[in-house]
């Protein structure tokens, strides 16, 4: 929502204007995206190039297993842990990949190559 449109709505509510006018102004502000939102969407489209997902997955999982290796070993050695639960554990660890945008993944991989 455009902040100017939001300011107008707040002013109308404070002035005691008819609530239908405020609702109309609010719906108009929601319908028309601001220039910033349009630019942001365009930049996201440009960034949305598919990163090398398998490379990032391998790097990410390597980092996770190095960082939490002893914890993962403890889980694996639990008497209640079975081989059928291993895919669930792997999927759970991989779920963390989704917090990184394609751009972040590319930056992380580029940084890893430099090390």
C-alpha cells in the first residue's frame, strides 16, 4: 500500500469523515501498486534466475553437517531412531535452504569459492 494513501486514510478517519470515503480511499490505495512496489517486482524478476540449486544444496548441507555433526550423530545413535526416519531428518535439514533467495545463494556460493 502506498504510504501517501495510508496517510490520507488516517487523516480522513481523524477528521471524522464518512467511513465509506475512508473505505473507498483504502480500496483505491490497495488496488494501485506504488511505483516502488512495481520496481521491486521487476528487480525480483531479474534476480529470479535459477541459482545452481544442487551446488547450493551440497554446500548448505555440508555446512550444516559440519556445524551440527555431533548433534546429528547423537540423533542417529538414539535407540528410537530408525532408518525410515532418515529421509525426514534430511528433508528437515534441507528445509532451511528455502530461507535464502536465489541472489543470496549465489553470493554464498561465490564467497565459498573464494575461500
